[in-house]
């Protein structure tokens, strides 16, 4: 079978059932020669092509299915993934990249680093403790969640301190290796390396500020040695250590910690091949030298898509006895690889490191891309020919590996060249009017004409809000009935009239609920929206959409990023009807809800044929049109969410100022022309903001709402350090990603902590994020307690004056 026919026909998940109980057969490896090719996949999506893991998890959490049924779905998914890679001909197939929630949390479980509040008393960590750490439970909150480097994936942040008693408490890596071996597959177990694990962690609450997380390396290395020993005993011939932190600007102590850790591990590496994998950017030259000088390590993996300077480092020297795992197939986007260009790079690499030492690989785990293009039966044929999802990228990797040893599939390469030519010449990609509009932006900073203090005074005169005004972030629960109405309308099973009436009824319910709860600034609940990015992309030109292009964001939460294939513009108003309808139902202020240009960019699969900032400016101009229409329709508060602004920050410090410059300017473009009395809000969620606080201030929004509660009020520390912030700010008072309902007293305590560093005239009271994923049985009491806490503090403030 040719690679081309394999690409079109391979669908290893077709027999995957939701709760299969039939054990998969032992898998016989293909006998054809491509099995011997040196190809490797860093990691693979774990959710399933149609979100099988999501539905199994939520069924288990709701008590509708058993732990055994959940485990069976997981086993079916793993088998299907391994089978697919083996059939294609991948030599180095990863294991232990599957996770029930998060791979960093899996490492925390492996190391036995369970915070005391979860009541774990030793032994193998089970679902109860594992999911409590991830989601919280009725009595204790979840661990903090934040972004995985500069991606839209969220990981659970380890909480560590000097008194943590590490122990080998989860044997998942070994169990999954044995599981694959029993099926006839020799896989490469993947572990998060010790340096990256410690740098991704935070000090536990109450730990002295002088404590260094890096000092724990001596305590965790023995656990890693145990894992390696068990994997060797089980028959593992390769073990992959993921060290993505090596692409950061490491301090001398951090780099020395890395060297010390692997020097200590060196003795345990005897008898097994060790691969150290890096990704997401270039490895700095000093780190490159330290990495490639390690003993007893067989190979090093580099991202050659985002790490464009790494090739120069390789030319300057690479150990002759090591393997180079060359990440030439993009693991973070969905565009088909330019096979001819990649092959040229690989041939150059062969000349540097030797013909038998180059392993063709993905730039990073395919976790960050959609699963299988085969499932996209409704995608435009021309655009579909330009794409490659995870399953197709596996085929691309192997095609390149074959070509590198003289087994080039001419038909496959020719088809690939044709698709690239089609994309370059397609008239649907370029819009001259949009291009001219971006050029016309010139050098203006697009800042509003008056100061923040003058605007806030004008807005308060018009809005007449109480001190500590309460609001929510935008979305309200999306019930099964609501989703059904949207599906039926999309399938043309109900009329537009019936759909609009159903949405109006839902909006009316949400408005009445907020009024009954006593919330000051209302939202319409966004019942008409499937996703905060996809909804807008569907109404903008230059976007394409998938049916099953799901990507994991965290746990069971999946998103379906739009595909930006061409120049972006707004043909017509997108939200004005719904916001105006909601405002007509109440005398209280109603927020118009928009997603900002940087977030739309960062949460989409973005075209790679022009600079990202140019695409962002195009989106900003489209959103500006919508902002101006909302203002004309009488909407006095407009929220332009930039939840993903921090996410796009480059990992290398030298590249960050330029990104922040164009990202902030893009936001300001959207609202620079509104009146003083129109209040502009923005929202950011689940990231580390303190290091970009000046850029946030420079956005010049009137009010910003921001994640805070799950990070132990870490955000507030920046205000302790004397940062002057004159605009309104709403650090979230409770975590919406947990089903736990905080009490009025707990929320009041959080508000008082905020008032210790923020003026009560600028503080807003709100949840951390939108309420879309929660149930009304959780939302109503939580919001009721939030409003009660705000009123309690208002009373206390009034009595103290």
C-alpha cells in the first residue's frame, strides 16, 4: 500500500466502541520493510477521534459508569493509537502519553507528591485521590491549573515543599509499557524529566519564600531511578525524558540542576537507550552544549519547526555517537507538511550527524492538533487537501523516513506538492481590501483619547454602579436541552423562528436569574454560542471549520479550533441582535460579549503563510466593526475577552517585547474609537500574569477580570509589590472549574484579601471564568454566596467610614 492510499484509507478508530469489554488481540507487526525506518512520534492525542475519553470521564464522574468501564475505554484508545502507528510503520512508538486528566498530574502521582489536604495515606494512587487533585471535591479545592508553556493545554501545577515525602506511588508508565508489550508492541515509555517537573511546580502554601524547588531534585531522582529500573526489567529498550523547559532562558543554577540530575541518573541508564526530548522553541546555545555533552544518553530531540536556529547549532557540532531525533513535522498546527522542504533539511542533517543517526520525528507531541482528518466529511475539499491532522502527520513522518533511505513514495510527494501549489494560488486566500486596511493602520498607537480616570468618572456617572460591583464573565450553563436546540437548528430540523424563540427564552431565564440574585452588571449567558472562538470564526471570512477537529484543553474539556486559511473580515454584525435583545429585558447594564483578536488568533489553527501579527491586525479590524455597532445599538459595557494573551507570549525573553507590542496594539485597535461613557472590559484566565502586568496595564481597558482563586491569590502579589493600577479590576473570587460551592464567609475572606492591596473603588467581584461547563445546581448557590459576600463587605466598609 502506498503512503497516499494509506493516508486516505487509514482509520484505526473505526471499531472503537464507547464501553467495549472485548480485549484487543495481540498485534502482529507488519513484515514490510518500512517497519525498519527510523521514525518517531513524540506523543499523540489521548481524547479519541470523537472525544471518547471525554464522554467516558464525564459518565464516570456523574456515577453513570464504573471505574472498570472507564479503564476499558482508555485501554481501547491506547490500543487503537499504538495499532495505527505500527501499521503505518513508525519505529519508535510512545507509551505513557495517555492520561486520564493531565500528564503533569500523572508525574505528581508517580512521585507521590500529593498535597496533605487530599488525605492520601500512601499506596498506589487511585481515581479518588487523582481526580480530587484535578477537580477538587466537596471539602477541598483542586490544585492550581495553568497553561502548558505557550499552548492552550492546561496542566495541574504540582505543590511542593521541603517536607514532601516523595515515594513511587503510581506505576502507570510501567503498566502501560507492559500493556503494549502484551499486544506485541515494543514502545518508548515517556516521562516528564526532573528539571521540567520542578520548574513547572510551585511552592506549597505556607512554604518560606527562600525555599528553592530545585533543592528537591535529590529527593525525586531516586524515584526516577526506580521507574527506569522497572521499565528495564519489563524489557524497555528506549525511554524518553521530556524536558521542554530546556528551551527557556535558564539561569545558571537551573542548568546546573539539569546536569546534576542526569549525572545522578546516569548509572541507572546502563542497558537502555535514553532519549531527551525538547520542543516548542530553540534550545539556547549554552543549554545545547550542556545537553549534548551528557554521557549515557543515546539521543536528543529538537523542534525544528519553531526552533529555526537549532540547525545552526547542529552544524557547529553534534556528538558522533548520538541519534538526532529531528522534529520536522509540525505538532502544533494542522497544515500539511512541505515534504520536499523537510526532506532537504533531513538530508542536510544526515550530512552533519551521519546517515544512520537521523530519526524523523514530530516537532512536539501531537496532543496539540486534531486527531484524524478522515472524520471530516463536511470540510471543503480544497481546504481539506491543505491539511494534516495527527493521524496524517504520522503518515508524513514515515513517508519522510522512507524517502531519507531511498524509498521515496513519488505519488505521495507529488500529491503533497500539488496541495501546496493549490494553496499558494487559491484566490480565496487573499483579500486586497483587507490587506490595504492593515497597511493603513500605519504607526498609530490606537489608544483612546482620554485618561482612564476621566473615562471611569464618566462611566460611573452614566452607569451608577455600587461599590464592589458584581458581574459574571459571560457564559451560563449550557444544558443538554440547549445544545439539542442548537444541533437541531444546524441540522435544519427546526426553523429559524423556533430557534430564535428558544434562544430568547433562555436569555430571559438567565436575565431573570441574575436580577433575582442581585448581580449588578448582567450578561445574556451566550446560549447561541458553541465556543467563544468558533462562534465568531463562523461569521468571519477567512475561516474554515471542522466537525471532529477536537483538541484537549484540560481534563474532559475539549475545544474545536477554527482554521484561519485566508484574510479575515466581518461581512455583517455578529452579536448585536442578541445583546440588544438581552438589554431590552432589563434596566440593569448588559455587557456585550466579544472575543478579542489575540485570543481568536491563539485559539485557532493559524495560517502559516504570513506573519501572525498581520493576521491578528485583520481580526482586530473585524472586531472593531462589531464594537462600534454594539455601541450604536445602546450597549454601554462591552467585554472583549483576551483570555489567551499570555498564552501566546514567546518562551524566549528576547522575542517577548515584539509580541506584547503587537498583541496589545491589536486589542486597542478594537475599541480606540468608542465614547468615554462606553466601558470596555477584558478577561484573562489561567496563566501567569505577573510578569506581563505592564503590558496588561498598557491595554488601556477600563475593567479587567482575571483568574485568581485557583492560584492562591498569586496575582495579588504584584500589587503588594507596588504596581499602580488605576483601572477597574476583578480578580476571580471562586474557581468555576471545580464543582465545589464556596461559602459566603470564604468569599468574603477572599474579598478582604483583595482589599488589602486594591482600592475598593476599582475592585469588581466576579467568578474566575465563564460558567458554561457548570450545572445550574452549582452556579446558583455559588453566585448567591458571591453576591452575599459583596454586600457583606459593602456594609462593613460603610460602617467603617
